[in-house]
C-alpha cells in the first residue's frame, strides 16, 4: 500500500470542514418533535358591533373580582371587518408587509436613540404597529367619566397613551364616536410646567404656554398631534385614575377602526409605568395560535399576570432608549445541540445603545442579526434534510413542501436567554404560508444591529413583563 505525505495532498480544506460539520450534526442524536400540519388561518370576519356586544362575556371573567389584577381580551386585526372578502394568502402577505414596516421603524428608532433633535421639533418619539394599517392586537377599554368605550391598539413598542379627540381638525375613520373631552368630568389638561409634560422627550406648548402639547410619529410618516391630559381609563369595571393621555386633534394615516393606542412600553409615560402602584408594575399577555385555537388572546394586569411555572430572564437597560424590552440571548439550540457561532456576543447591546435583542408584540417574524440567522438556518436545514424543500417565499429562504402530510418530525428549537431556556413548539417556527402545503422556517435575518423576538415565536406562551423586578418571563402553554 502506498502512503503519500500529507503535504503532497492538494485539497481545499473548506469543503472538508463543511463535510465534517454536516457529518457531525447528521450523525449525532438530534432531538425532534411532531409538527401537525395545519392551514393558514381563515379570517373570522368579526364585526366591530359583534365585538362590542360580546366584549364582557369572556373566559377571563373570574379575574374581574380578584384583588390581584384583571384580564381583558385581545383581538387580532385580521379577524375584524377589514378582513371581509380576503383570502388567507392575501392576509398573510399583508401581515408580512406590515411586519417589514414595523421592523424598519423599530430599527430606525433604536439607531436614532440619543441623537439630538432640532430645536424646533417636539415629540415623544415612539414607534407603533399602526403603520400601513397595522396594529396587530387591540382591545376595548373605557375612557373618561362616564366611560365611553373604544377600541385601542396595544403596543409594547410604544410608551404614550393617546386617542383621537374632538374637535378633530384632521382625523382618520374609527369605529366608535370620537371622544369628546367636554363630556367627561375626569378630563384635565396638563400645563407646560407640570412634571408630566416634562416626561415627554421634547414637549411643546401652546402660544400662551398654558397647555402641554405632544406629538407621536411613526415609521411611515403617520402621526398624532394634540394636547397632553389626564383621564380615567376603565378596564372591565376596573378604573385607573389620572392616566396621562394624549388627546389627538390632528391624526393621519393610522389604523382605520381603532380610536388610538395604549402604550405598553417600558418608558415613564407608558400605561404599565403609570399604573405601577395599582397593579404592581406587572402585566402579561398570551397570543394564541390563530390557526389552531378558537380562544381569544388575552392580557392580564397585576399579580395574576405572573404564572407559577414561568422562567425568567433579566431585563437589560439601553442607556439611550427606555421604551423597548431588551433581554440577553446567549444562544440557540437546534435538535438539542447548540448552534456554533450563536453566542451572547452576536447580540451585544453596547454602551451607545446599538444592538441588543428586544421582545415585541407588534413584530410577527423573529429577526436575528444576519450571521446568527444564517448559522441557525443552516443548522435547521441539516436537521430537516428529510423534508422535501420548496422554493423561497417572501422573506423566508428555507421552505418545505409538506403537501399531503398530516404530521412530520422536525428538529427542536430552543432559545437560550440569560437564566431561561425557552423550548418552542414546532408551530412557532415552521408555519404555513399558502394553501398548497408550503411551510417556511419563520425566522429572518437583519442587517440592522437590533434583533427582535416576534409574536409567532411567542405564540402559546404567557409572556410576563415584571417591571418591578426588571425581568421578562415565559410560561409554556400559558393560554390554557
């Protein structure tokens, strides 16, 4: 037998390393779980009037009399009147379009944090899911005394609470009458010199300096401008007094139907921060998988928001921006094995406020920095090599043809946060994108430094935001 010296072998080491890594992953005992094949969810086509009539007859009724908190239902935008005559495919494409605007807006806000504004500008700079007809989830709350009920978008990526008010110089169409502050005994304007006014990023004042002005702007050029006030909000009979409320008289390009926005961000003017004493600075939501459940999603405020079996990860502070919920993502496992190259360093939040990972209810598809995404995608492709590949779809570059099947095995995916490992159900990362049996890996890459944990990956978990203890929790099967 002839042995050649190693130096005489002219072989490219790159293919060898790729082959060895693939062989290593393929030969290891990967962990799998079942994915039940479902179709794209059809719109439930609920009328606004139907939601009004049934709003108070809900599965969370038992919590209303509890001292530990209260629960209200969340409704997805695709399930109301605008969804009439829409196909599941068209709604899904619209959702991805909204998602692209959302991600761009959040990334822009994060990158602009801390940069000086023009002296002539004033605003409380927030970004919402309202762009391009968005606002993924909304609920119905009472405003004023006596309470006038209206649909409000809920958004963890915004701080200020605002709604359209009369007199309306320029307002978009909403499903309920525009709120008239003159008919509320609890409405009170905020003066320019008040502490509340100073909490705005850059407050404005009327010419006589008697009224504090706010302005919120959005990624697509939409905006709301008006006077800052305090008002009573009512949630299923629970009253929260003196909530800072933007009374908008000039509102443009926003979600048709809802009256305004309930900011659930981390800033000082958000609803959780303002109501902290009453509800312990805690809230949680559970977003149902709309393709597999007829239950509504829900949000809970107060001690009842914290589940016993939740696993928690610390909230991180962005020195330049206090709106978002930043967490530490240390790695991701596929099939029970850590993906090489995905470490905490890939998601570092630096001292300038750049980078990091946020948990956001208004973003659908989780975005990871491009190198981390590619490593995750490649590992998943290896683990799912038994599945028939399909062409790319929209932002998804890893898709499979699962037509004719009822159940398939897919490699597990686990997100490793600081102190908390979150094992995702298969339906949270391999999702239907059409009615032909095409399923895609529901992650995407981003060239922005900001990574976002989206609502598809959060489905079926009760996600707890504990501001008092600076932590975020995840409870599996939290919607039951």
